[in-house]
């Protein structure tokens, strides 16, 4: 049985080292955790010796090491992004939150947990933010107040949930819920993205094939037809394809500029409240993807609201956070209506129904949750249900989109082929005559 060396933190935050005999690295991790320790590094004894030997070998060539270090440093300086372009991906923040929750749950104080994460964190923006958060807490700020100084990393949802956890003395529980919330959101996002990969690849291939035919192949046929048919004229379908080929081959710059202008116009409209509402309304009612976008938005709304209320955030404040983090202007306006109604003393179910955005099932379950006093739990059940529906919708769309794209590609290429063969039939007829 192999021996593993480890470095771990105990409940008081002190670093300890030792060895354990285990069948695998995962078994070694389990044994170390059973001892009440939090492992930060575990490797097989033979691998550790080899690493030490390799490091000892490097000491014999200090000049080479220095040169390599200088090269690495210069490379890091070359690829380092400006601070305003750096961003933390949801997956990185999810891992950060999970690590912090695990450390606090293991019994380490908040400050010590942040210091442990600071040592092992690699993302420069998270390193800087964690360092400043530690300084803020040392100067007397609460954890939530320190987090709020970094809105590019921690959004309002994150800050308010941490604030509720601090006030209730359940910070580790709230951080676990935050990590679970981000994991589920990331899982849904990954499924949607993976479902879109195949259609996008097929569509790009179709565009490439059609562009090649239009720019390279069809002009050659056009020259042949001019020589053989003279002023006899081309069939309507062939002439249409020839005109499209001429537009793509000789007027590509105005065409590209028009597409770029359209994209810029949509972006500008998306910056305005009216334009953003119109674009989001169109997204929710798109023929194929509208159902998927709608179910994803409802799942996000119910999970965010349920997570906030479960963590102890007051309902009006939770609704404000959900409105600002919904990502959809139509849903945001609906949440604003719900907020105003609840502020006036109404239950949540009637304004949800009057908005016309949420399905009857959501209204019924919210109504049951309010009557039984278990609204947060009911909201989480709605979110789980819609997550399952999103999975089914993604699978259904994938099975529908694949044959549709194949048929579309076949129609486009087939139309071009038929258009090129029609004049050939006429030429063969003339030769036969």
C-alpha cells in the first residue's frame, strides 16, 4: 500500500505535516479529514522525493534557472491583462465560495480561512480582492461591507446573502447555499451552451460551404453559360443564384458593413430601457428558443428568491435583489410589480398571476407556499422542477435542431445544384437538336 505525505490545517489554523498509508489519493484525503484536519497538499511519497530531487538538481545550474525565471517573468508581463479587462468567471467564484464555506465549516475563523485561500488563489483579481477584504475586516468592517467594495467580483446577491448569514450567525450555511446556487446555475448554463455547440458548428459549416460555392464555383459556371447560351437568357432560379453570387463576391464589403451596423444598432438599443425590454420580449417569444429562455428565467427567478428568503433576507429586499439580478427586463418589470404589491400588504400570488409572465403552475405553488408558511421551500421546489424542464427542453431542442439544420443545408446546396443544372439541360437540348 503506498504512503502519502500531506500538509494540512487543524481546527486552530496551524499547519501540520505527516504521512498516511492509503490505497489511493482520494482514500488518503478521507483518512486525513477523519482526523479533523483540512488537507492543502497530498502527494505520494515517491513523487515527493522525485520532486525534491528535481529541485536539488536544478540548484547545480543557477545561471540556467535564473535565465528561465527571467524568461517566465517577461512572459507573464507580456500576457498580463489590464485591471479593467480582468473578470472573474462564475466557475472561479463558485470554487472560491465552496473553498471558503468548507474552511469555515471545518472550524477555522473567517480571517484564517481568507488567509488560507489567499495563499492558494491564482486569479489576480480574486487575490487582490481577498487581500483588500482581509484589510477591511482588520480595520473594523464586516465581511459583507468588505465584499461590497468589490462589485466587479461580488454582486448584490452575494453581498446580501453574506450579510444575512453574518447577522444570523450562519455564515457557513449561507456560503454553502451560495455555492450550491452558483453550481446549479452553472450546470444549467453549461447544458444550454453544450446544446448550442452542434447547431452552431453545422451552421458555420453551411455558411462556409455556401460562401465557397458562391465565390469560387458559380462565377465559373456563369462564364460558361455566357459563352454557350449567349443572349438566350438563364432560367429564373439560375439568375437568382447568379445575382446572389455576384452580391457576395463583388459587394461583400457593403454587406459586411450592413451586418456590423445592424449588430451595433441592436447593442445600442440594448443599452436603453425600452430597447432592452423589446429585445427581451422577443427572446421570450422566439419560435424555437423562446420556451427554453422563458423556463431558464423562471428557474433563475424562483431559485434566487428562494435562496435569499431561506438565508434570512427580508422579502422586499430579496425582491429588489432579484429584480436587479434577473438578467431579463421583462422579468425585472414583473418583479417590480410584485414588489409594489407586497409592499402594500398583498400576498405574492395575485401580482404574479396578473403579470402574465409566469405560468399557472408557478402561481399555484406560490399560493400554496404562502398558505402553508413554506414559501422559500416551495420556491426552491419550483426552481428544481424548472431545472428538470430545462434539461428536457434542451434535449428536445437538440433532437429537433439537428435534422432541421441538415434539411436546411440540403435545401440550400440542392437549390444551388439545381440552379446550375437547369442551363445545362437547355444546352444539352440545343446540342441534341
